[in-house]
C-alpha cells in the first residue's frame, strides 16, 4: 500500500463529513469511544490537553498556543481540521507531521483491526484516533485540540479534565446540526466546558457569552475573558482578537500548579505560524493586482473580512468564489459588495457546488460574474481582467483556497 492509496481509502471508503455532508453526522460519541478502545485508549496517555471550540478563530488560536509552547522547548501535539494540502497536517508535533510510512502502517493495521471488530468509524473518528496514537507515541508534553464542529458531540470532547478550555467567536454556521440561533449554537460549543476546569472566552456576541457563562457556573469552571486586543490592520480583522484569546489561554495555563514554568509572551509576539489561508497575501510581481486569500465562508467571518477588504485601497474588487453544495449562501451574498466582479468556480472535490448551480444562486442574489471549469482558471481569469490598482480576493470554501495556495508562490 502506498501513501496515496492509504489516504484515498480514508477519503473514499469511510463516511466523511467533507464528502457526504449531513449523512456523516453522528449524534453521540459512541463511535469515538469504540475507536479509542480499539486503539488501546491512546487518550489515557495524554493527560495534558487544551481544548478549543468556536465558530471562527479556533484554528488561529490553537496554532498560536502551539507555537508559543513549542518555541519554549515543549513537545506539543496540535490537532486541527480541515487540512489544506496534506492529510497529515491534521496531526503535528512541534510542526512536524508523521511520516508517510507511519500513516501507511497505521492504516493497514487498524483497518484489519476494525474489520475484525466489525467497526465502521467516520472519517473524523478515524483521524482523531490516529492523531491521539501519534501524539502518545511521540510522548508529547501537551496536546492542543481544535474541535471539528460544535463541541458537545465532537470527537475531541472525550477528555474529562483538560488543563484549559477556550471558546472563540460564535456565529451562525452548521445550523442544520447545531441549531438555528446563536444561543443554541453557543450551548453546543459550551459542551466542552468541564467540572472545575478554567474556560477562556474570546470576543463574541453578548447572547453567546451569557450561555457560556451560565454553563461555566453550572460546571464550577473558572471564567476568564480574553484581554483587549491590540489592533493591527496589516494582519487582518480577526487575528488581533484571536491573538488576545491565545494570550489569555497561556496566562491561565501558567497559573496552574505544575505549569508555572510556562512563559507568557507579549500579545504582539504571538504568531499563527503554519496556519495558512487566513488573510494570506500571495507574492506578486510588481505592477500586478494584489491577491488576498481568505477562508471566510460563514456570515460572521465574511462580514468582518469583507468590511476589512473594503477599507483597502483598490479600484475594482474581483472575487474568486466557490462553495460546497450543502452551504446556505443567502447570508453570504448579503456580505458581498454588489459592484464586485465575480469569478465562479468549483473545487476539485465531490462535495463542491457545481459552478452552474453557483451561478444560478448568485443571479438570484443579484451577483453576477463569469463561470470557470476550475479554480485555477477562475484565478487566471481574475488576473487577466484585473488592472494593477484592482484587488483580487479568493473567498468561500477552504478547498478553493487550498487549490489557489497549492499553485501559488507564497
């Protein structure tokens, strides 16, 4: 078995939210517990965990915490999703991913194990278990976990005594699973709060914050607000808030018994190194229109990102846009400036919304543009149409951003 064959089996033969959408959603953690049992409970070898949930910003926060601790000489496991280029990005130890050989051997042995036990884990359950085994084998000092979706029923929510939990901005996303209002979604995110474990709360709407605070009080969890952000317009609209949340997580961690050795850098010294596709400027030749890549795709994320884009100096805004077929787009169109020139495309994945359907949806919202057969041709079309004083922005599905970044000089 090659690495490509091993990952193809993972993507094509297991239930997977990124491929199937709602069909892969599970309403309990039984599958996760079965996977961990089959893998000899690697979670029990990982007592030191920081668990982060939220609608937007959790990936940036997790990377910042991981980077700060690994830069101090600690061995830190980082579990995130989704990946941009390589499946192994989901499980890193001090920035390093497992070898292709390790993944091949793991898939081969566990596939046989699951067959014998008559288990059919979801893609996320499989990936989470694999990451925990990799971290345990690597003998990490601490694991930073990003929830996949929600919190209460997410596979990552199996640790009963994390060092710190944190919840970032909460907005409307995955409403078909998590609820159709902010309070309902906040309740699901608050499911990661544990008895007596401190919780850090980032910038969010008051109605979401009240739900988080209520759950913290029920759990006897010490409640910590993230500090005021230090604005920096060059880093995008979201990073200052996320950086402040990461800073508070580190400060709370350093206050815990046995963790006083943790140094807390100044907010401005924290980095999201390794977290690509968020307010990401591509290298360009002089005289070419600048290109900004951002994975903003839900209403709150798009609102803040587009507002920041409109503050940038440019003549015409060219938007390269693609989406997944199960994404509700009405709220997204509301954030898109009507005067923009759209370049519609579909990422090379089964779950992508066909470009013809995307064009039809855009017309209903009075957003029109050109349709392209691929992401690369859409970007090329935008570059061809754009003048040097225009701005090209890649928005929507993370899979679209990944294809742009894969073919770009970063």
